[in-house]
């Protein structure tokens, strides 16, 4: 009778050790491991770290849990497709936040278009209370302005306020001194206050901080959603609705890159043209300096006077 092989306790211990080791990796190291080895475990750790942030922004824009889950998965699948292109110095939280925000907006537009054709579905939904509507509007307004911040200001806001990291933790992740993080946070808050004020929302520094903390990503991602997302990233597959969002987002990113490249090319061409004209003008001036001076104009000879005798 053949002996039944049981799982080795040594193998299980090695897997636990490997998981613990990967959890100490930076985002850049985990991305590299996923890009080079298609490590589902490495990607699952990234989902665990940044899933609450992505889930929160998707829920603030899409008020339906199924729609928010589709946008959530799409954001991480775009990350899986672009893992090899993300620069090591980039803050992954900031990159994911911006991608998730745009995907959620696209999903909301598509959903609104569908529901315009299904009036009964709209009529069956209970409208939000005035307090809920005001809270939603504040959250969406904050997301819109945060994602418009320059990268160097957006990253510390997301890490320290929406992900709850300390200044020291954010500094380690951003590879910069703690003092730099503090200065960028101060400038980011001032910039946010000015932009929100222009949109009719006057806030003190304390009020803005409170609004940011209210929208912090505190809800954990459901285990089944996190596991399904990591598995889909490793397998390269997704449901039709999620795949559609991924394809649309990747196309938009490609078009944006082409526009940036075209703008840079145009700038170079304009610069070369200006340099060429400048060199031509300089050469013309040098030629004029080397050309012999024109002779001074002489007056015509005086006519001879004929004296008659």
C-alpha cells in the first residue's frame, strides 16, 4: 500500500519565512519581483498595503459597491500591466490614487450613460439625505483637488493623511529627509486651501486637516476581493466589465504619453529653428563686418568754364 505524502512542516515554515521577508520589501522591490517573476504573493502584499486607499477613492466616486469593486480591480490590473514602467523613485500610493480616481470617473460616466437608458433603475433608487449628499460632494471635491496637486505635494498628503503614516515613515518611503516631508505637507495644505477657497469652500488649516482625516482609508479590503485581484493580476485575466475599464485606461495613458512626446518634439523643433535663425543672423553680421567698407561718394567734377575773348 503506497504511503500517503503529507505536507512538510519545513515547507510551510519556509513559505511563512518567505512571506515575512517579502512584507519587509519596499514597493519598488515588490513591483520588480512581480514584473520579473510574476509573484502573486508580492502583488498581494501591494494590494494589502494600498488597497484601502484605492477602495476609499472608488467608493467616494462610485456609490455602488459592485461598481467600486470593478474600479478597484481595474486600478490594480493597470498597475500589473504597467509594473515594469513605474520609476523606482515614484510614490506608488500617489500613482495608484491618480489611476483609481480616473478609472472611477470613467466608470461613473459609463454607468450614468447606461442608467440614462434605464429610467426605472434610477426611480427605484432612494435619493441620499441632504447630509449624505453634502458629505459626498465634499469627498469628491477633495479628491479632485488632491489628484491635481503636483506629485511632490500629492504623495505626502496621501501617505500622511489618507494612509495614516507618520512623517518619518513617509520620509523613508519617499527617500527624502523628514524635514522635506514637513515642508511639502505645509505647502500642499496651503495650496489645497487656496484651491478649495476658489471653489467656495473656505477652510482653516485645522478644518482642512479634519476633512482629510475624515476621508482617510481606514476600511480594510475584503479578503475575497484582495485575493481575487492578486490572482487576476498574476493570471492576466478579468471579468468583461473590469477588462473594459483596464483597456480604456491603458489607451488613455498611451494617448497622454504620445501628447507629451509630441509637445517635447515641438519644443525641440522650435528651439532648433530659433537657434538656426540666431546663427544665421550672427553669420550675416560677421560677413558684413568682414566686407570692405564702401568708398565714400565723390561729387561730380565741376564743369569747365569757357571764357570767350
